[in-house]
């Protein structure tokens, strides 16, 4: 499979079952040459990762929380625009008298 033939060429290649001795252990990516057992994939780190600095929902992973924040801001914005509309109409009326 050629690179660039499809936007998902890497994923497509990783799902192929042929040539198992040419494929990486975790991704199943075909290297194009046979990989002798035990020579290439040393040092895979399966240890626990360091914890994240922030919880997932604090980084925006909780879509409903983000939508709720958006709706609060949107409501406040609409109220602010609505409160300023009479002032803007008055200013437009006043500017017509300057012609």
C-alpha cells in the first residue's frame, strides 16, 4: 500500500493480516522486511504513565460540561446585546439628524 493513496493509509496497513513476521507487535504496521524475533521491539514501556496535571473534564473532555458553559456564555451575551440595543437605536436616530 502506498503512502498518500488514501487519508487512512497507515491505519489500513495496520489492519492487514498478511506477512506477520514483517509487522510490528503493537501496531501491526508492515515494515516491508522480516523482523527477527527479539531484535527490534525491545524496551516497550508498559509501566504506569505519570498522572495528568489536570483531570480529563478540566481539559474539556466532558462534552456536556463544555456545552453547558457555552450556553451560559451565549445567554449572557444575548442579554448584554439586548440591553444595548435601545442605546444603539437611539444613536442611529441621533446620527440621522446630523446629515
